[in-house]
C-alpha cells in the first residue's frame, strides 16, 4: 500500500491537460503521467470527497 502520493498538474489554460502522479512506498515508487480534460474545480471536488488524507510539504 502506498504511503505517500504526490500530484503535479501542468496547465496554461483550463481545463487541466496533464497530471503527473508519484506514488511512493519506501523504498519504491512509481510515476504515472495522465492526459486529462478535467476542470480544476472538478478535480478539487474529487480530492475533497476522497477518503484519502491529504497534506502538503
């Protein structure tokens, strides 16, 4: 089970076009690149309604 999850998104305009996910569990990790067409507000709703605890560093 992953212990750490980083999400970075790249977008000049809305909607979000690319998401970069880094899922880490010591000592390994995997990086996943996603092409999307999601609005930032919709992405925020997904994160807010998730059961995952989110923190920033």
